[in-house]
């Protein structure tokens, strides 16, 4: 069974600092990995989708890397802004076509 | 393009009562998912439909939860009777293909259930 871990559970940084969010998974036989953002009381918004054949994906200030062999993905957010405050979740798609979610990292960017 | 629609957004019921949630996926998306998200945790898959067939319902508490996707479009999730531990946000999501394979997953705003 795939286990997905996100550490730390919470993170607080001053505005302008770069954010580094970690996601680790136990089974390296994955099809894809997706990063989501969740604002309080809202659903999940897809940020980046990385296929298993890819090493990274970029969108604006966001960059996500994937290292299947070590079971890790990292989401980088450059020059953080207060509007980046949210919970970030990663989800791993496995050979059974199921998505396994981490519990998320709650980010607070202080103005 | 319209996103995943869910209703109601909020529901408060007494334990042992029943409740139903509705979801309309993105047009053309074959796969529909219902997730349960308890506060502080990641979403947990309850049931997955491919068109109007069930792909996975292994984590659906079938003694009290039921779901259907008639005509392969919108879907209803029902809880009867509700328990205190059912208090959670129920998220509906859809994808063109199987999300765990190559498909990207899109979520609705969720339905927040409080059981008193």
C-alpha cells in the first residue's frame, strides 16, 4: 500500500522567501504525481502534474521535481507572497490507478 | 470551461438522520470520484466511477454509504444513517481518464457535513 508523507505539517515564512515543500512516498512504481493547493473551506486546486517519465514541471513561480528512485517530490515556490498561504497536498498515482494523498503542509506567508 | 459542481456546500444534521450530496463533473470527464476529507487529513477515496460503472468502492462503508452515477454524468452520495464520525468535507472530483494513470484530477468546492 502506498504511503505518502509530507513534512513539515506546517511552515511559516516571511514574504519574499522561497518555499520548499517535501513529499515522500514508499512505492516507487508510480504513474504520476500531482500537487494541489487547498484554501480554507475550499476544494483542491491542481497546481502541477508530473508524469512518471518526467523529472520536473514548471508553472510561473512554481517548480516541482520528481525523483522516483528515492521516492521524493519537492515543490518550490519562488519569492513567496501572502496570497500563497494555503495547504499544499501531494497525491501519487499508482499502478492500481488510485491516487494516494499526503496530509498536506500548511503554509503561512507573513507580510 | 465550467468546473466540478457540488451541492449543498454545507449541511448540519443530527446523528441517525440521512443526507445526500450531488456532484456534476466537468463535461466529457469519464471518471468521477468521491473523497472524504476529515479535518487535518488528506482526502480518502470513497468510490470511483468510470462512466456509470464502479471501479473501486473498497473504502466505502456500504452499511451506511451509497453512491450512484446514473447515465454516466452526475452523481449522488448518500449517508443513512449518519454517525458523528461522518463529519467531514465530501469532495467530488473528475478526470478525463483514470487519474492514477495519466489523467489530471479536478475537484469541486466540497460539501461540508456536520453531524451533531
